[in-house]
């Protein structure tokens, strides 16, 4: 009996050892509240969904390079983040402190053109199948976004600017609590411990980056830190957000990753990760991490040659045939195409070779920014020495081709001091390129909202307002045809070297003869700048541009966006700038409307005039709005402004009320031009 007992004990110890060994091999070792994966080779216990998979090399691949796809991966065991995790009162206890660390890489299929991003997620379930791809990053959708019942906390690494979620740029890190409108966010980068200097990191660089997420349960604060792999964790976090997660995280919680793509194809990878409760996350063994793939034509050619070299007998013949085919392919690839619509604009064509030389082969160091339909590079034309911004439209996009044709057909023939000048274009089999004047001072938006640019004085703002008005007057009345821009907004108004305003991005513009009526069935533009009649009928006109100009004018004067989310107790409500300005106007509280960031004081008369013109232009009834020639006369003081009586704004009714009375649903999601074209803030200027 004694011998049998000893044998049983030995067998139990043996199998227990096997179990521990299996856990160690999987890389997911640790207790219920702690784990570490130094690579994912052998990690068969992960919960995977969608495009997510573990590659043979041990990478956790969340998306596979397909367009409009999503993938999720979760650690299989639930975490006990409340109390001790097993007490009866755990559900009512505060969420404990926790830390996470992970190494990730975002590899775009086309260099510099990737989206949308990936996120570390703490969720009540491992099932995020209802999440939507593209801007929802795979873990929320239009119904769950902003819903407190979602019980989701995430740290997003976002590579597309989505205005509907108030994204700051197309390369940012944000802390999300039940919503993709981040509690706080920052441009991706880190603070150098030695100098304190901020250093940018490009999320779509294809290089591995490490991230740390720390929640302090006592201070109710989330800190997020980034750094290149091999760099010690910086002392100063990149993003800090105040959030009491005790009202968010459920008693049973899971930690994992979510990633999604839109029209730009990208592969999202996690190389390793770790997590712990009430202590720092365990160190990831960097030496065991797999390498990121770098899909380039050169590496593929070397691999092909490495396979072909052993076949000594046929190497000469195969090499000769390969060289001939490659030469023919390259010649065919770079044959510039011409179509009937281009005949009239042929004088503006530039050669691909010239644009490639100007941007040093479209190298990453010259990348200014990316957007929904391509990337933009800074360059210098070799023949003239002119600084240019070259927009490279994504060749696989039908919408991108429509915008390309629209810009060539409109801005290519326009000549005005307040319009961005198109210098030339080029079209190849699979490349669409537009070359503009380079705007060194960025967009008006970057100066208004701290986008790395200095604040504007009132003299500069008033000059910008008059410059944009002059440009719109030219488009509406002074050119041979009527041009309706359809996307007048602060991010599309750029500043040249002398701070002159230049209206750009004509990808949504439409032309029509003066005796014809412009018709369209697609509502396009950016919410807050879209006139109510356009939302109702889908018909654009010069007066819809006037409405957008009015919203922009009020924005420049007050330093506030046309539409903002304002908290009302525990819920949020939509804030309309025009209502706020009109209310203060009636109360004669001019000082409370002025942007406090205006440098050097302001002219009270000019500011008052600007606000009155802005209110008149942004009136919900098109028949009340002035044309741009009248606007120019008002701004110059050559014509008296009509009185802003209460009846002008329907006895003080709010803009939202007026729209709802006309049948317009204020919750409708408009098509944002930022999601369909490259943001000109980062495209034609120095960017962030």
C-alpha cells in the first residue's frame, strides 16, 4: 500500500510538472492576474476572431492586409480587477491598479499609407464580433460607441484622422472609455529622459514599438507611454487621463487586442505582451521576440534568386529571361496614361521621373502626412527648385480617382492669390499624383487648436477671413464657370510663407454653367459646415459654401469648433457654435466670445463686424444668407449690415430646433472629407 501511494504521488508530481511546462512553453505563464507572452509561438490557448492568427514565426497577426477587415485576440483567462477577485463584494469594490506592456508593429502594404489602427482592450467578454472595422477599430460600432453599457476601456493607436471622433491627427494615441472620442490623446511619440525633448514616432513606420499602460487605482488615472524597442521606459508618460474605471470595468474582465483596416490595407502585429494586477507588468524577453516582416520587392527578388541559384544549369537562361521580363514590366508600369478629359489640361502634366526625383523617391523622411486616399510628400522640383507638396492618391480607390479628376478639372485651371495652386499632375497605370505649391505655415486649424503652430493675432485672423471670402467670390462669380467647393473648413485653408490664406482640397468640388443648376445626390462635406438644405435635398450651391464660410468665420473669431460635444450632467449633448454666439450677441457679452488665445489684443469694431457677418452667413435659411460679393462689401465696410433682430434667428430658436422643424435629423452621420481625401493640413504643409 505504501509503495502504491508513493507511485501515485510521483505520478501526480510528474503530470503537474508537465502542466507547468506546457504553460511555460505557451508564453502565457503567470497567475490568474498576471501573464507574459514573449512571442506567441505555441500559444494555442489564445481566443482569436476575424482575421487574427498566430503566424508560424510566433507573431500575433491581427489583420492580414485585406481592406475593411478586423481581428481580435484575447488572453483566455478572466482577470480579477476588483477587490481580491473572489470576495462576495468584489463587484462593488474599486478596480485595482494594473499595468500592461506590449510590443507592436503596424506594417502598411503601401509604404506610408496605412489605416486604421490597433487597440489594447479591457472588455467584459472575449466576443467583440459586433465591432465594426475602419474607424471603429473593430471593438465598437455606431450603437455601442458612447454607450456606458459597453464597459470597455481601450488604448488606441490610430493611424487615420476621424473627425466624427474628434481625432487630433492621423498618428495619435488615445485613452478610450466606452467611446472612440478619447478622454485624452496625443500625437504618437515619447519624451527623452535626458533632454525632456518630445520625439515623434510614426505608427505606420513598419518598425517595432513598445507601449506601457498603467492604471493607478488610488489616483484614478491611466498613463500611456511609448518608446522604440530597446529604449528604457521614459519617466514622463505620453498620455495621462483621469478616469475612474470602477464605473466601467465589470467584475469579470478580459484583456486583449483589436485591430481594423479601412480602404488602406495594413497588417497589424503584436510581438509580445504582459499584464499584472497591483504590480508592474512582467518584463517581456526581448531576445525571444519574433521579427516583423518587411514586404519589399527587393527582399522578394533576393529570395527568388536564393532559390534559383542552386539550379546551376539553368541560371544563365533564367536570369536573362527574368531581366527581360522585369525590364518590360517596369516600362509598362511607368507608362503614363492619357484619357480624353486630360487633353484640355495637358500643359500641367509632369513626368513621374521628375516627381520621383523631387521627393527623393518618395522616401519616408519626406512624408508629410497620410489620409483616407493617399499620402503626401514634400519635394523640390529639380528643374525650377520650387518647393512642392506631392499628393499620391491610392490607386486602388474608385473614389480616389473621382477626386483626382475633380481636382485636375477644377483647381488646375483656377488662378487666384487665395487658392492653393496646382502646379502639375501625373497619371500612371497605378499611380495618381498631384503637385501643389508647398504651404510652409500649415492650416488655420493647426494654429487655432494647438497643432504645433503659434496662435494667430487678430490682424492675421481678419486678413485670413477676407482672403477666404475673396477666394470664394472668385469661385462663385468671377471664373468662367460656377465652382462650388463643398468642403470649406479650417483644415482646408492653408497659410503660405506670408500668412496669406489659400483655400485648397478641391476633391469634392463641382462645376456648372451659370445658366444651369448644380445637382447632386450625395451629401458630402464635414458635419458642422454642412448647410441644412444640403442635408435635406443633397443639392449644393454657392449658398451652401456661404454657410460653411460663416461657420469658419465664427470659428476663427471664437477659437471654438462649429460643433462640439458638451457634458450635461451624466450625458453629453451637441453644442452648436452659431447658437452660442447668437446667445452672447443678444446679451451683448462680446468679451466672452473672443478666443482668449488671440495674440496682441483685437479691434472691437472688426471683431463685432466679423461675428455679425458669421451669424448672417450661417443662417439656416438659404434665402437670408448674403452672396460672397455682399460679404466682401460688409467686411470692407462698403455696405451696411442688416440688423440681427431676434426674428432673424426665429426668435432665438436654436439651430438644432430649426433643423428638426424642417425634418433634419441632427444625429445623422455626414460624410467627412477627411475620410475621403488626404488632410491638407499635413499634406501641403510641414504637418504636425
